[in-house]
C-alpha cells in the first residue's frame, strides 16, 4: 500500500505555494483551498478543470434566485449531465 497518487495530486500545490504569498488573510486562504479542492476533484473525475470552472461560473448565476438547490446535483464533477467539453 502506498500514497503515491495522493502525493502526486498535492505536488502542484506544494510547488506553487511560493506564488501564493499574497494570500495574507484567512478568508483568502479558505477561498484558495476551496478553488484548489474543486480543481483537484475535477481532475480526479477526468474533467478539464478550466472548462469545468467556466461551466460552473455560467450555470450557477442562472439559479441565484432559486430556493431549490437541486440543480447542484447536475453540476457535480461525477454528474452524467455535464457537457462533453468539460470531459477529457
């Protein structure tokens, strides 16, 4: 048993940390962690992170007035309803 896949997944984050010294608040660090988590989850589900973020940022605003959040199920990285351009 090994953890090579986990170590390989977090490697870009560790290598890039010197670029993120401008994140000097707790809110900024939390936001970065959320974005990084979404990107890595997209990668692990064979999605193109850029295309996935682009899709999320166009779809979520369409539902800002909704009280029903069931649309979120269709936006998850493992959803079959994601467009083909998000997939690798």
